[in-house]
């Protein structure tokens, strides 16, 4: 399996108040597509190896999206800039390009400034769309107690039952008769092994239930990923059709003017 090709992404802030921003990208393998929220623009630009957009407001920067496409268009990964809040953009050094890095969580990917060692997840504002829970974050089940209890079943129970101490027996008035070993063995085994068996059964049921829930969550995650891919494909088709109708409308308007 081929590794995902690398790309680089930058943002620049103009000096002074009411600053405007510029963003650009370069792709080492494949191509990139930069979707910028501009009024009246409904068609995506063509995919290319590098791109540049300028004179953007902070809101337009946050609404922008970068799509990385490689392997002849068969593979793609989207990145959003919604975590570039006004305080984050305002802290950027003016007139110099600041490189952004990828932060992923729950299947979503963001572009944020700073190296990996400088990123602080607590200072990042999450996007409005709730991220799906990661399957890998589910706590693992500790079945070591059940394994230890399974080993107890194989250990023989000692048949030697100690007789009561003579001094204690005389003081309490207990007769110095040796109890029946069969009775003591049956009572102690019922108490010890009864609890152990119930605990093992309980842990095994919980383990099977957690595995079933894990499989259901994985299936739901796969279904949501398929729906996301289908919605992105449908969005591309609709944008293409809108562009066709816009060109046709302009052609007819120019023909009527003549």
C-alpha cells in the first residue's frame, strides 16, 4: 500500500487593524483543490499542484476547505480551517507565511498553526459538527481476574482439616471431636467455587456484550463514512450542473442583447 503523499499549507496576515489574509498550498504528490467561500462563486477551481488565494476575511479563511487528491483521483482527504479563530489568526506574525500542520480527531482533519509539539488541544475550539467517536478510544476489558479464577478450578482442595486447639476448645466448651472432612469440604467448596464460577460467568457475559457493541459501533462508523463519500460526490455533481446552467444562461442573455 502506497503512503499518502505530502503537501504544505500556509497562511499570511497583513499588518494593521482590519487585516486581510492569504492562503496557499503546494502538493508533492497528486493535486490539491482549495475551496474558498466567496459570494456568488459556486464552482470549485480545478485541482492543481499549487494554489493561492488572497484578500480573505477571517470568516472566509475559517470556511475554506482543502481537498488533497492522489492516485489518479481514487484517493482523497479533506482538511478544514475552522479552528483558525480570530485570536489564533491575530497572533500570527504579519507579512510572513505561517505553515499549518494537520491535527486529526475522530476521522476529521484540521489545519492549525504551530508544530506538533506546540499544539494544545485544550485551546482549540471544536467545529460545530460533532465528530464521531473513535473506536480505538473504547476502554479495553481486563479479563485477568477471570483467567486467575479459571486457574483456581484446576487447583485441588486440601482434604486436611485442622482440629481446634485444645485450650480454645476447652474454654469454649467445644468437644474435642474431629469434624467430618466431607462436610467441611462440601461447605467450603460451595462458598469458594460458587463465588468464583458466578464471577467468571459475569465477566464472560460482559466481555461478549462489549464485543457485540464494538462491532455495532464499527458498522455504524463504516455506514457514516459511506454516506459522507456519497454526499461529497453528489455535491461535486450539483456544482458541475450549476456551472453548466450558468454558462447557458449567460450565452442566452448575450444572444438576446444582440
